[in-house]
C-alpha cells in the first residue's frame, strides 16, 4: 500500500488515465520501478527528464509527472543527447522498446553508447512490435510466430546487452518485470552511474506474442521468467549446455569510460570559452 | 579588384581564420569598432557569424557538401563562446539533437544539403507539431538523391515547403549574398523564437561558397529576439494554450515547469487527444500563427518596377544574374523590373497578385525544372503571362539567358 501511494505521488492522475496498456502488461511494472528509483534517489522532479520513442513504451512519459518528451520512432536517444549536452545538470532517462531501440533506432543506439553520454537508457524488450499488432522485431526468437512470420521467424535475434557493451556503454544490465526489487535497484544504479547506462528489461506481450506462440496468460509468461532467469554470478558458473534457454540477469558490464559532457567541458576550456 | 587588393594589404579586409579561433578572437577584439569589422568571407561563414550574433548555443550536424564549412567553423567557434557542438551519426539524429537542445533552452541549429535535408524531414515535422524553435540551414545542391554534390541548384524549394506529411506551415528564407546569409540567419532565429517553429534557411551552393566583402557588425545589427518564457507560476501554466498571438510561452526543461511534449496531436496541456474539437483547434492554431504573421515574415525586394512591363521574379543566387540582366535590358531601353523574394514560404501572395496587375509578363528563372513558378502562376491567375526559365544542368543561369528571355517576351 505504501509503495502504491508513493507511485501515485508521481503520476499525472488528474489528466491522463486510464492508460492504454493492456491489462497484465509489464510496462506499468517498469514504470513503477522507475518512479521508486527516482524517489529513493531523492531527485528533484523538476530536474528529471523522461524521453521516449514510439510504441507501447513510448506512452510511458505521458503518465509521469516529470519533464517528459515523447519523440519520433527510434530517435529518443538523439533527442536525449541534445537535452543532456545542452543542460548536463538534468537527469535524463530514456525509455524505449526493442524495435524502437534496436531496429529503427539501432544506429542511434550504438552511437549514443559509443559516445558514452550520461544517459539512463531503459529498453523494454517484449520481443515483438506490440502496438502495431505483433510483427517480428530484431529480438524475436528464431522460429517464433508473429503477425509477419506465420511460418516462424527466420531472422537471428539481437542480444541487446551484448550490443550495448560492444558499442562502448559504461554500464549494461538486464532485469525482468518479474524480479521487481532487483529492477528498482538496477534503475537506481543506471541513474547514478556516470556515462551511458543501458538496462534491458525483459518483458512480455501476452496480447500479440504470447497468444500466437501459445505461451499462456501474463502470469504464465512471468512464471517462465522466474524459472529461466539466472543471476549473473550463478550464470557465469554454468556450462554452455546449461546456459541454453536461460536468461542472464544482473549487472553485465561496468566500466569507467570518460563521459561525453565532461569531455566536452574540456573542449570548451581548450577553445577559450570557459566561463 | 585592385582596390580590394590594396585594402587587404592595408589590413582593412580580413579573412577570419577558422583554424585558430583564439588568435582570431584576439584580432577581432583589436580591430573591433562600433562600425564593425570588414571581412572577406563565404556565405557559409557569414551564416555562422549570423548564428553566433543571434545567440546560437547548440549545433548538431553531419558532414555534407556544400554545407560542411558551417559545421567545421562552428566546431571551434561555438565552444569558444561556451556553446555546444556535436557531430551526430546522421542527419536524422542531428535534427533530433537540436530539437532536444532547444527544449533544454538553447538556441539551436543544424546545416545540411539535399540528401541530409530529406532525412531531416521527419523531425522537422516533430519540431513543427511540438512547436520547438530551431533553424535548419539547407545549402542546396543538385538532386535527386546524391545528385550533384558540388554543383548549384534550387531544387529543394518544394521539399522545404511540403517535405513533411500532414498539414502545416513553414517559414523559408532565401539569401542571395554573403551579407544576407548573415542577416537572414539572424532573422531565421528571430522568427523561430517568436513563432516557436523550425525555420529553414534555403541557401544554394553559389551563395554558400562565394566570398564577398562585408562588414561584420560589432553586435547584431538586427534586434535579437528570444522566446517568451511563461510569467505565471508553474501550476497556472498551460503549455500549449491558445493565446491571442497563437504562440504560447515556452518553458525549458529544468525551469520548474514540468510538462509533456509530444509529436501526437495534443490538447492545450500538451497531452495526446483524439477529441475532434481539440484536434481542429490545435491544427488551426498551428497554421494560423504563421498565416497571421505574413506581414512580418514576408520580405520582397523590388527594383525598376514602377514602369516595368516585364518583371523578372527570382530568388537566391539566380537573382544576381537577374539583376544584371535587367540592368542590361534597361540600358537597351527595355521596361524590365526586378522582384526578388527573400521569403519563399509563406509565399508572397499579395506581392505577386499586385505585380500581375500591372506587368505584361513575369519571367521566373530557377535552377530547377520549375518549382516556384507554379506558385507564381497560381497567384497571377492569368492576369499576365508567366514565363519559366529553367536550368538544371548543374550550372548557374547566366545574365545573358535572362536578358534573352526579357527581349523575347517584349
């Protein structure tokens, strides 16, 4: 009850409810976790910016009482780059979906990671384009059925965390919408840590993906997450065979790379523009 | 030429170096006077000077000929005044970044050419619906596609107007000299700030690359306009309120006014709406705020027009050939006149209507297969003949070609 009250404090409840997510969706769980993380860090609402792209995840900012920006499909990180570089004092959180971040926004994703600008990027991965009715995305597993792969998906999926790490992100983690207390903590770390932090949140779309692939109700899909997620410490000890079908969760990469805005301050100093 | 050479020797004309901003700044300070500094610079460099005079705080861009110099010069000049420069991964990201920076409170700009301009359209549309001030410089080159990277053209006139999906208005300014690259860049910022909308500065390769002497004022010679910020407490502020001017005050993220910005059609509070009355009211406001400002936005120059029987209506570098042609025609006794559009959009409807009432013919030279000429025809309404003069072979229109057209029409 206390937790719910806390979340309500940050919702734009007067204007914009009910939300458009399907009953049982994990997007709301992530939204709650994000709010709790911000609250626990004691951040000033006026200095928090939440940016999103297009899709179910794109609707998140409209519900939360921060400076919120709902941008174009795939471009959220580029808008966020402009905001952060213009005013590095702001805490900028970017919420994207898997198609948003790694298909149409794939180029922006790798380059924002490479630049290592201080953003907290959250990618809600439900393995499908949910809002448009369940077409296969760059993270749809091979063989899975979708609105555009009735005979099974023949494309190999991305591992979003590997993609972020390989592109130069400072901090990479994976959580799920089942492991909620862990999710709260991961978001707190992603906000606190300097540099580009990428948190993949494993979610599900029971409406468009679960139904086609006979994965059951939202609770069944959550149960799958519970049974097949392995914390990174334990995961590292598993053999390749044991790793099959398992999902590694926790902090997967943590580096201290130079942060872009701080590097840019140096450029300003060198050019003689330091105040 | 001789005079110029002597002036340069005496140190009156100075080409600003973009390699050494600090030394340049010192030199500029040494020779600074109220009258300003005489310089020999390109149109692209003048655009940079104008942007800095207007208070540019953020630039994002991607290299592309013939606009690259704007990025190059700003990469050193902007941090030197405490501003931010970033080279993005493409033009889509550049456009997104400048909108983000503007939302965070900085005056922002990007510069590109045809192929990059095509990529930017998506987010220019976002800037329009979300009402975010910013300036997009397009130094036009030959198209379509990769086209003619180093050749001049004026092929993006219609793309600038109609490149985005959906109903909207856009402000497009078109300079024809180095000095005007400076002044119109300031104006572009002023209009974008005042009307909360992206403004496109449509240069062409000739204007961007040619060098001319100009006086760089010590301070902007045009009053600089800044966006109006809300004056009421946050709880009273309605971010997309239908104010009498049609332009609501704009708070920056971080100012304490927490609000929602979206590319969806939204209500006055900024939240998505599907209510038909709200949709109609919003789209109407978005277009009428520009329509109502026509008097301020439209800049047209005329010369020899009072007794003219034939008018040459042109814009950008083509207008320089037009002026030469009309001067030659006048010497030969022709009653030729000049109409030059500094504002392409909103289209100067009244100017063309009035012109069509007292000339026999309007010649419209363009470095394309005929784009703005359609608009001229539409508003001349058959009151006079409208003669297109087009060149699309990667070369400029020569004065003789226009002169020939004048004599032929007469």
